[in-house]
């Protein structure tokens, strides 16, 4: 199998982390990825309080399942909640906030490693200075909320020159050749999101999954068209399917659907999970630039194996 600085540090078998994707990536997906040898990731609710987070994590945290991570986004992060996650998961993960030593220390005190996802070289340096053990560089090809403006490979190259911790690559990695390419360029692994949406363990709405399967080359775009969300308050830009942009622009009404008692206005930033109802095609269908390679629903275990074995085979002959 592929052994890298990342796999050796965190104790996983393959250099793949499943990206945190809120309700699109429920615990069942994270556990399936971890059992397959990768790193499975769940998202802490924005503004999570320590007791509530502990109650959320404890029922499914399985010490024998493999390597698990908990992700925090935005500046609304309680260090005490980070310590709760750090005491339960191998890795605590941050995104969409400035690197902060206090949060790193809280995770370390709990016993976890820290991975900070960034979209620029300065933020990568700041993350390492704050004490992060791993840095994930997100290229503009990534699906969902995009932090920076630089393509993945140039950003990866710049960060590798500047820091001396394992670096993961994120953005458009949905097939073995892309994984092999970032490993060959010096990354210690990859963070994969969109490909895991088309799995039985995914929390994505079935119509959302069908839209991903139907997408071809050049079918995504970075937009501010879905800017009603906590992350959008500071930087309203996300990569979605172009079909969703066209669909929401045609909506004539005050809602596109809802979940439970919550109504979703047009341009809401919530991607449709399985409990959402309404005009799914006009919602925030986040997708990375490699979505054309998402052509079938496959178990998460198979996705991990196919990516890793395919990349390893390519690297042997390159």
C-alpha cells in the first residue's frame, strides 16, 4: 500500500482523508472510510458546545474502526469543544478560520493531531507556526466553499517549499490519476470530497447524486449564487454544478423547499441531504472540478481501494 509521512503520522493505511461535508458526510460514511484504511471525517456543528458535542460523538466513535477526524469551521469555535473532539478522535480538523495556536493547543491537550486546511501560502505558514501537525492545501478546483484563488498544483508546490509538515492536497481529486499526480508532486496524501457523495453511505439527496453522475467536463463553476450560509458571511464563494446556478436563477418564489419546519430560500447555502424536500436541482449542488469522474455509486470501501490501488499502480510505471 501507499505509505507516506501522513499515513505514518496518523496511523492510517492509505493517504486519503474523506473531506468533512456536514450532513452530506454522516458518521456511517466516516466509519466506512476509516475501516477501509483512510481517514473518515465528521463535522462538528458550528458553535458546538462541549457537552452537546460529546453526546454527538460518543455513540459512534469506535476505537477499532480506524482513523477518525472531527472538523470545525468558521471562527465560532469553543476551545473546550475542540478538547472534547481531541480526546475522542485521532485528528482535529479546521477550515474557514484563521490559524490560531489556542485551538491547536486545545486539540493537542486532548491527545489529537491537528490538520488545518488553507487556501493560500501565507495561511499555510501561519498554520504551521500555530502548531498544526498537517496542512491541507485547497486548490480552486475544490467543490463547496473555496478559500483561495490558486490552482491546486501551483499552491501545493509553493507550500511544500515553505513548510516541513505533511501536506495534503484538496481540489478536484476524484480518480486515481489525480491522486497519483499530487503524490508525485510531493503531497503526503489527498482530501477527497465529491467522489464520496456517490456512495451508499453518503448523506446526499438521491437527486443530488444523480446530478453528479450526469455531470461532464467543465460542469462546475465558482459562484456567489448560494450565499445564505454561515461560511458565506465572510467569503461568499463556492464551486457548484452549473446546472444548479441556472436552475436557481429561474426560481420565481420565496422558497426552493425545506427540511422539517425550516424553509430554504433561493440561494441558500445548504446542500440537499436526504431529508431535504423541494426543488433539489435548484439548491447548492456542491461539486469539485473532477466531478466528471464520478460515474457510479460505489461503496466507500471500494472508492478508497480503487483510488489507492490505481494511484499506486500508476506511480510504479511513471
